[in-house]
C-alpha cells in the first residue's frame, strides 16, 4: 500500500541541489490547493522561487498568496527567533532584554545549529497554529528542504540536541519537533532526483540516511525532468542509416534528424537510471516530464500537477513518461 500525501499535514521534499525540489513543491502545493486544502510552501532561508513560479512578488518572512488556498513563506532565522521569543515572553520589552543584548547575540552565533533550529522551529510551529475557532491555520505545510547534506543535518537536528539536552523547556520544544518529524500520521518525506548519474548516486545516499539516521516516514521517489522517447529502437536504427544518405547541403534535414537521434539517446540513457532506481530503491516512484518551455510559470506548474496527481492518487508507479 503506497502512502497518501494529502492526508498528512507536514510534507518534506528533499534531494540534491538542482534537481527541481522547488518545482515539485510548487506542483504538490497546487495539487493540494486544488483539492481544497489550505496549503503553505515553506522555503528555508533561500532565494524565493515559489512566488516567482506563479508570477507573484516574493514577500520574505510573510505569507504570500500564490493561488486560491495556496501560500508561501521564506523562513529566515532572525524573524523566526523574534516571533518565537515574543510568543514565549509575550512582551516586546522582555524579549529585547533577553534576546537583543550583545551577550545573547554572540552566544546564539557561536552555538552550532541555532539558526537551523529557528528555521525548523518556525515550520514546526506552523503545523500547530490555530485559527480563533480552534481549527488549524494550515491543512498542509510543504517544506522545501535544503540540498542533501545540509538537509540531512537540519532534519537530524532535534535528535542531535536531545542527545545532549534531554530536559527543560528547550528539550520539550525540540522533543515535540522530533515527534512531528517521526509521526507517520502527520509527516512524510519525499525524495526528488533527476535520472542522471550524480543525482541518482546522492539519492541512494539520502535514502540510506533516511532509513538509518532520520526515522522520518518515507513517501515517494519523484524522478523529475524525464525526456520523451521520440523514436522506437527500430526508428533509431533507420535514422542512423538515413543520416548517411542525406546530402551534406541538406543542413536543415540533417540537423532535424540528428536532434531526434540525440533526444532519443538521452531518453534511453535516462531510462537506464530510472530502471536502476526502481530495482534498488523500494520507494513508490512518480515520474515527471522535462518541459520544453522558455518560461517556467504557473502554466508549467499546472502541467506538472496534472501529471503528478494521477500517480499519487492511484498509489502506483506509472509507466515511464517518455513512453507515454
């Protein structure tokens, strides 16, 4: 039985830098919003991408509306600390006395992992935010995790802190973060990769660390950027013969045929990596096509959402996108 995404409250999307994590977060967010779930994409102290996909102006540490039911925020350490401090101390004067004196500022800077803890803490607090009527502010939070190495360190942080400080108010908060990350009813971790050598290698490493170190419930393996297979094997063989028959002066015909050949070979190369992933990584796989578009906007995200939804809703691995 494959996992369901839309009955969770905390979806983490992780993977190597450059594999399209932010694109996948946007597609998942749009899919959830279309199902009526009030959804927020949480980017963690990075250059904001989610608003730009939907033609919106980034708002930093503010909730910005992208579509109906879909919002985003860029979580940053300093405003996250301020928000947490005011929530706990209640009065701004007291907050300034505690957190804005030079000694405390220096202490926070030298303690390893404090900035990451503030990022994770804000995302964690979003999960427990309530409206005035007691209902959850957010039905779904999608966390765009940092690239592989940094992302693992971030997600391991609660366990690391609890190993050295297992009592007191801070331990209680961090323990609640760990409980959220490990709760299969609320949380799910999805891996994103490209069907290329380095991303696939890092995906295997990340999956191994998920099993051994993180303890976060496993979701889907999302393979992004799959090229279409435009020619069958027989067509490709014929095209190789035909290339030699085209006169040199027919440059347009020769270039067009070479383009088809190269695209088909790339699709075959990618398919080999997809088969390796399927054979060695027992996560349900979702396959997303490479979009040949000059501008990656809301329409492009919508096209990916249309491809993504049936694969998740059906709970089964779809046939390779390139063969569709």
